[in-house]
C-alpha cells in the first residue's frame, strides 16, 4: 500500500490529508514531528485519521505526532504587505469601551 501525499497549493510543499474525529479534513505535514500536536494514524480501511491527544486519551502506540500544515506553511506565517500608500486602520483606531 502506497502512502500518497499531496502538494500545498500555496507553498508547494508535500502535505497529507487526514480526517478528524469531527469528520473534517485536516492537512498535516507528512513526516512525524515530536513537537507536533496532532495524532495521526491509518485506520483499517487505509484512510489517514487525526485527533488532538488529551490527558484523558494520550498518544497511543499506533499514532504518531504530526504538525498541522497551517502551522508550518510559510505563506500563512506573515501577513501580505500592503500596497504603497495604504495604511492599516487597526493601528490607528481607538478602542471603544462600551458601558452597561
């Protein structure tokens, strides 16, 4: 059985798609990383699954820690620069305090 990897459309690095316990798709880096926070395993049908380990259910022997790709994707790390002559309004706005 081959392990198929895909390519991130933003940074063109390899990723692996997993299915979370909530049924959502999550892209993870294909190589295990001990600093990761996502447990990844392959179920009986060959599908890649992922979950967040907790104190109640720690990492099991058949799972490996991976990092979600969104945390390592270089195009997602920094905000894109603004065009010349454009200012971010968030830095100049005063915060409004609402009193009840």
